C-alpha cells in the first residue's frame, strides 16, 4: 500500500494485528530479477481504536531505491464511504483476493494465489471473529483459509459505474475499462458448527456434545477506510517523521570519495601572460626520490 503516488511517498506492508501478535513480522518480496528479498520492519502500527485487526509497517525510505515496487495500491484506489456510494458498490459485485496458499507458496520465490467471489453482505452490524473482536466488515462469498490473513481484497467496478454514467443512458459494456479498487483486507472467515455424531437408534437426532467447526465460505473483509485511519493516525505520522530524520542523518553523514580539482585563486593582470611553472629535471628527479623513500618505509 502507498500513501501517495508522488516521489517521496511511503510504501507500507499491511497485515492483520493477530498475525503480528503471533510473531510473524518478516516481509518477503519478489525482485524483478526473480529472486526474493527479506525485510524486517522495525515498527508495526496498529489501528487507533486498538480493536480493528489491522497493522501496517513502513518498508523504509532507502528500500524504495533498492527494490522496484512496480505493483502497489495507492490510497486514491481505496473504497471509502464516499466512493462506496459514488460507484454503487454493493452485494453481488465481483471480488478477488491475492494471498498465500501456504501448502504451495514457493521457497525460492513468492507464488501468490488468487481466489474469486462476490460481496455477500455490506458492513453494518459488527461481525464476531475467532480473535474475539467485533469487526465492522464485509462478508464476501470467497473461501479464506489460514495463510490468507492480511490479503488485499479487490472489487471490480464496471466501466459505466466507474465513469458515473447515468443508468438510463445506453452505454456498451467495456470490460477493458473496468476499475479495480481496494475493497478491504481479509482477516479470517466465518465459521459454524455441525453435528459430527448421531444416535445409533435415532439417526435423525444428533449428539449435541459432538460437533465440528467448518468454514462457511464467507471471508471477513475489513473495509479499506479502516486502513486509511491507520495511515492518517498520529502514530503513523510520527513513524514517518522519525524515519525521515534517520534517513537524512545517514545521508548527511555520508562522504563521497571525490575531490574537486584545485582552482587558480589569483587572476593575472590584464594583458599579462599566464605563467605556468615548469619543474626542472633536477626538481622532478628529487620529488621522485622523495616519493620512492616514503613508499619503501611503509610496512608491507
């Protein structure tokens, strides 16, 4: 995620707070040459309400010069509460999620997995999660499993709605001009319980004490405006300021191994020829002998 597209903006890694609390704080990136890179962010910043299951970390000003973040989501692509209305985002809209399938995620290179679905329920009543948090969230008909926590969920907005063309006008469908915007961040899935055993003599009556949890196939997606809350928080602003000061201090403390050529400080009088001293042969041989003695005295 980026907090802007202008030079000097920040690029953040985003995940869930429960992932950070479990100790998973390493960021692994693909380089353009196909190799992988490992980053260890110094600080993860959570949501100001200390309840929303989100956390971000700056990937460092200097790292922006080392790695090419050719794919990121600027905040102008976030679905906030205004764009939610302007682009008529609602139940049935197509979505996809890019995340990690931990059974086959790659060792030498990250191999992202994409899952597809549609919005099933808009944010309203808080949704309880397995992390004992009541989240303001979407329910998306898209199977999320362990390993997909923190994955971005993208919603596809048809070109007519993206251009905000009135519905009464006849506009041909143009999928090439559909917009893809950040709906939110996956934090888990809705679960339910079902009977695992039944009475032998009464097959239609389950044993209530023997139940098993199962994945309902509904992903819980925290809205993108909650992510914007963190980026705009005082904690994130302080993190940016400190990182910028540290970076500037390192830059100021760096000396380049270059030296400007000496300049002639005295100017000759007008009409007077410039005199360039030319050493005699004796002066040259004397200077050469001195340099040779100094070199011989140095320890080998």
